[in-house]
């Protein structure tokens, strides 16, 4: 009995950790640009394009350098793939490995594993507002992206009951996140996501 209680409390702790991360990485940096307002039925597919949008942000008009645009497109695509993975608590059949690697991929897989054990998935999508901070020209070019991730319509739910999982009230709904990308050949890959403990 005690072992079972410990196990279930361990799951709850893991779920809380997942939730906090799901507020920072998952529901905040791990769930991509989802305008989940119309998240009933076909809302998921109709909101997908809004994930990949700001490759050219209003402030930068069409003067966005081609490399910056490529970085933003890869970043948005990685969010799309990550969001899809969180919706099923598995990266199987998604493009997660196509756009993420190293620490970013390890973090996603760790979150997915914890979600799967806890019987949790996500619904809706986060909304992202990425901007390229810098692109470094080197043997392996690197880029840094700063983002404000809005998880208002990105919800962690119990897979069986479809009910929202209670999350810590102190979590940030909109938070600052940064990402590091590397260019492999002609392709940009997200190598690390860092959710900041800072509202935006």
C-alpha cells in the first residue's frame, strides 16, 4: 500500500513537474502557435498556419534577410511538430526529429514520456511571436531566436476524462523563451529551448 501510494504520489510529482515545464516548455514553449479559440473539432488544422506565420513580422516588413526568414521558418516548423507531439504524448508520426536535435529533442522526449506516464495530452495551440536576435556565420552557423509564447489556449488535459489538468496558479501564461538553432547543410535545426522565468 505504501509503495503504491509512493508510486502514485511520485506520478503526481512528475505530473506537477511536467505541468510546470508544460508551462515553461510544453504549455509555454513546447506548444506552438495555436490560436486555440476555435479549438472545437477542425480548429486544430485551421490554426496550424498561424504557427508558421511571422517569418516576416510587421515591424521588419520584407526587409527580413533571407537567412533570418529561414531561421524563423525552421523555428515555427519545430513548434508545429512539437505541438503535434504533445497532442498525442508521442513524437511518433511527427516531424519533431526533422526540426529539433540535441538538448531540444531530449527535453521534448522527456516531457512526452512524463505526459504518457501521467495519461496527459494537450489540446489547442500556443501562439508564438519569434524574432531573430542574431545569426553567427561560422563553420556551423548558429542563430538565436527570442520569443514571447502565449499559452492561453494551450491546455494540458487528462487523456481519459478530457478534463483540464490543474496547473500551478503562479505559472506564467505568457513567457519569454529563447532558442538556439544550428544550420546543418542547408537546413536549420533547433538545438536548445530555454523558457525564461519572465512574463512578456
